[in-house]
C-alpha cells in the first residue's frame, strides 16, 4: 500500500472512531432526555469532573470564564473524548480490538459516573448502555465500509466482512451517521429542556411587600436597575443541566432532629400564609465589583414557621438542605431562627420560580452568601449538627457561617471606558444585607472621600443605588467607592479572595476622559 493510500486509510479510521463516539453520545443523550437528563454521558462525566475539581481551580474558572465555565468544561470533555476516539480509530486499523475497547470503556465510564451521583437510580445506566451499543454498531459498520473500499486486505479486512466496494460507500455511510447523530442529539436536547411546570399563577401573599419605589436607573445612565429581572438574575451552581421537577410529584420533607417529621406538597405550600419580601442575594464567588449579585421580590413561606411545626431540637446547630439532585447546603440554625425572613420561596418577581432559579421551591436566606443559605430545587430539610453531617461546600473547606460582606460596586462609568469631558455621574449599587446601607463614599484620583447620594431605601436586606455628580476633566482618572453599613462599619480595604467566606476590598475603576 502506498503512502498516500495509507494516509487516506488512517484518516478514514480516525473519522470512524470520532463518529462512533459521537453517535454513541448522541444516542445516550436522547435516552437521557426521556429518563433523566443528568445521566447523559457527557453531562454525567462533566458533573463528576466538577465534583473532583480542587477549589482553587473552580474559583479560577469562575473568575476567568464567569457563567460560561460550564460550557467550557463540557467543550473540554467533549474535545478530549473526540481526540482519544480519533486515536483509537487509527489504532483500530491494525488492531480492531483497540477501537472496540475504547467505545466500551468510554461508555462504562459514563455509566459509572451516572450511577455514582447522589440520587442515582438504576435507570440512569440506560444512557451509557445505549451509547455502548450504538457506538459499537457504528464502529462495525464504518470499518466494514472502509475494508470494502480498500485496495488491499489487512487486519481490518479479516476482522470485518466486506460491505462496500469504494471510498464513496464510506463517505455516504459516514455522512449518514453524522447527520443522524446531530438529529438524535438535537432531539435529546429538546426533550431534556421540555419540562413544563404547568404553574402560571401564584396565590396573593398574606403579607405583601410595599410597592417598590422608583429607582435611579431613569436618571443615571448605566446604573443597575433597582430590581433585577428574572432573566438577568445571576445563576451560579454546580449543575450542568437544569433539574426538571414536576410540581405534582414534588415533595418537601422535614426530618432529622425534630419532634415530628413532616412532608409538604407544592399545593400544601401554596395554601400556607405566604409572605413577600425584597431581598438581595450574593454569590460567594463574586469578586469585588463583580456581577454575581441580584435584587428581587421573593414570595414564600417563612422557614421558621415550617421548622416550628416540626419541632426542631435545641441541640441541632445546622439545617442541612438537599436539592432534588442530592446537592447539599448547610445553614447555621442560629441564623435560621434569629427572626430574619428566611424563606422557602416559590415565587420570584411576581411569577413562579423559573426552572433555572429553583422551581418549584428554594431557600432564600437574607444576609448569607448563597452557598450557605440558598438551596435551589429544594426537597429535604434536615435538622442536624455540623459534627454529624457535612454539606457539599463544607467538605471542600469553605466556611460554615458566611455573612455577606459590605460592598459597593461602580456600574458607571465602565472600567477602561472613554467618556467625554464635562458633567457626568459616577454611580452603582451597594449592599450590606441584614445590616443595611447607610452611605456610600467615592474617591477620585486618591483625593478625600466624598459622600454620594443614595437611591431609595427598600430595607435592610436590599441593595441601595447611589450616584455622585462628577465634572470630568481630560485625562486618566481613578475612581473608588466604598459603602458604610448601618452599624457604622466602613467597607474594608483589605483584599481577600472569595475562598473561604467571600471576597473583600475596594473596587478601583480606571477611566479615560477625552
């Protein structure tokens, strides 16, 4: 066989390996869409990788890629898989068992990843098994077509009966597999995201929040709206696929160190006295000046009311909350029971919780970072102790009690932007949940701090908009902002990373004035 013919054969074997992997993954994704989307081969492996990733690497990914970190992870897992599949295909030209073993091992790893998730069921093995069957079928089919079109024999010919007599047969077969895989994967994706909650309206609150005042966004260009829309609200979690939960089948269970174990349906919660509260939430991964913070109006049942009905024992110091996928968060019991309006929330900004924000119910704990008080897709509340049970982030050495740190953010002008000389505004938002924002100060080019004008006061648990008129002169300028809470404490200038209990420091913005 000439060099040109050998290279051509190698490429066809590489393509065969890739297509076998792609077809298997696509078929597994389709089956997962019908059973459990999280058991899809790539998603199951990706979730396992997330759990195994060291905390510094996770923080680096969030800091550099933001909410795109999951897409980059999935892309990386897929790319590595396809490169290995191509190599296995080439090796399979001489040793077909290598390519066969690769498909089997790949499917076995995906199956193992799916079955070792916290709430795995036997049916979660089906996507991986399907991936193995389809992958092997495609491998055999395309190897036969390659062998049928080869000018000479070899191990590939001896291992697989001839099924074609030209390169065209292989190209047609490969094209058909590729098109079919794309179609199957698209259908699986549609099924995975087709969960219809069937809930369109919510009962009126027994204790409604006051009407939201007009914010500064109509007067100060570029400042964050007083209320964050559901679509714009940040999402940070470990899920590669949003859990699909049926309101009719969902149950909330209260268990552990309680006098009475209780179970509530979604209808049970909606029939209880609901309260409405304006609460700002912040992710612990938020860097100084970052965007993982949002303010919304939440509707739900007081968490303390539910726990009182269950009769929590006095020696329980942790409320361990569990999501439908087995993810856990630990919240200090002293915070839950100190009188703040911690909620089992069912509504967000006047609508049922969106799927990505925790439908049908989630925790909202004012004053705590989300990783210790904001479990989405909530299904179980367990009264326990920190000595007995460790939550997901606790096992990774994050803090167990993490009050949100006082912080101010500059929204306008944007960092490294160029603006026109003349009168403009420096503006943004500040937060000090459960303490309240008393003031914001701005320093320009290192000069003394100036008092900014605050926006409307919506409560201790809500952020405040602020602005400072500025007569901008030509040149390069440094802007800094700091908040003061209602206890009189000034935002610290000591820099800290998000790990283990939230970032700190003062944001500095450089702008150019033309």
